C-alpha cells in the first residue's frame, strides 16, 4: 500500500469517527477505577453496589446494554437487563453496602425493562408483552411454571422500553412512540395504559407522551408523575424534556405541542383559529427540564437518612444527550417540590468527551439510601448520607 493511499484511509477513518461523534452521538466510554469524579453535596457518598451487569465501551443514543429498572424486596435488589434478556437478583446484607451475589432470576426474555411486585407476583414488561411470575419456593429464581402472559402483541420497534407499575390493584403500562415525531396509528403508542392487575379491560389512561420511560406514584398524594423525553431536530435547547403530573383522560401534547403549551409549528403546519395547545385540549408540562437531558428514572424521597431539606424532593436520573454540540445530562438532579427548582445532586459522569456512566433507574432502599442503575458502565450505585 502506498503512503498516499494510507493517508487517504486514515483521513476517511478520522472523518467517519467525527461524523459518528457529531451526528450519531457516539462517545468513548471510560470505566474509572474509583468514583472520585462523581460530585455530591457535603455528607453524601457514592459506592458501587454491584457491577459487571453488561455495559458498553461506547456510549450511544438510547438504551445502553447494562441494567435499567429496579425493584427492592426482602433485602434483594431485582434489576432488569434488557440487552441480555434477563432479570437478575442481587441479595445484600443489612448494611446495604454491596450485593452478595448476582443470580439470574429469569432469562430468555425480549428486552425486559419495567418490573414491579404485587400480591405474590413479579410483573415484568417485555417489549412485546407483559408477564407475571412467582418465585420458586420463595427463593431468588422464577418459577417458570407459574408464568402468565397478561398482555400480548404489544407494538414493537421505535422506543422499545416498556415500564409497568401496579397501583391500587390496577396495572399501568407506559409505551413510547414509534418515531421522533409523527401521528401514531396505534393508540397504545406515546401513551400510558391502564388495565386490571390481571391485564384485562385495558384502556388509554393518558396520551401525548412521546416517551415516558418511568413514572411513579407520590407516596402521600397518590398522584402519578412521569418523565417525558422531547423530540429531536428542533435545536440545542428545544423542546424541553418534561416532568408531568399524569391524570386520567389528559393529553400531554405530543406530537404537536410541548412544554408549557407551545405549538410545534415545525411539525404541525396547520392553521388554527386559536392555539391548539391551550387547555382543555392539551395539558402543559409540570416542570420543564433542559432539552436533550433524557430524564428517565424518578423517585420521591421520604427516607430517613437524608437531611430534612431533601424530604419530599423528586430525584430524577438524566441519561444524557447524544444530539447536542455541548453535551448535557449524565447526572442526577433533585426537584424541590415547594418552588419546583431543579438542582444538581450527583454530577461527573461526563468528563469532557468521555462518558463514565449514564444514570437510568433510581429508587429508595429500605434504609433510606438511593440505588441508581447505570446502563453504560454496567453498574448499580448506592448513594448514602453520613452526618458529621
């Protein structure tokens, strides 16, 4: 090979890498030796609770190959790993510091994402169906013979994550859109569905939610709150990502509206006598978040070990941007429910152009600490507080 051809090939490779970084959001993933890069408020600490749960050497758009949603039950953390098609059980001791083992609870599933527990059953949301299964003799393995398919033939493709929660004997299921921005032909898409706990009598509970990856019920009021990821291709700072209060029968705007009743005229070219995004036609966001932050997991904090100022705060995991010149997200924020201010809580998973991790799920452990999943680094973190 001549020197000239070699230089041409090198130039092509460099150009391809640059294009992947700019247009595809691909960034190198670095696994740090410690968590010293993660910054928390004084008194807080972060440790690795479990690792080697998938992960990737590259950070890219959408779900990465590691752990996603979590469930705590009887000193065991259950975690879904969609890319590996399984749910793992991570038992731990009373000090909560480290998982004692990694046990496959159930495998051979189709992109399992959401998980919940109710009345003796583990509910698991796969891309194409909802199943429930009991544990085998109350140990850490599923009793496959007990498995029931509650909802089958869900729409697939597009945003493939499915999140399931049981509340007041009803099953709630979030299904994202099939596209970036479009009019859906299937009413189940870009919506939250409500069914009986047995998966019967399903109906659309709320719509206009482009990709509500996670939702939670307030432990005091019972209201449902959900994250929602805004569309792409409207620039660096539009549209905002959102936190929404989800109510029965409400429309949250997508694909023609976003944020505080803003009309997406880039997509919807129709001419209206009045703003089509105004109530009662569409419901505005509860809290607007920085565009392209990709808010995923969320949880209200009513534990006993964090300082009083954190009580009642809403913690939100930002998976991080892929389509922004200046990256954003890759952190955990807290929302003060008194004034709705959004404050950084845990930062540092993005170091320059290198990705150290991407937070996904976040839940409160029985001892009041936080468990955080990271699908890029393939780890579960535990965030705790120790007063001086």
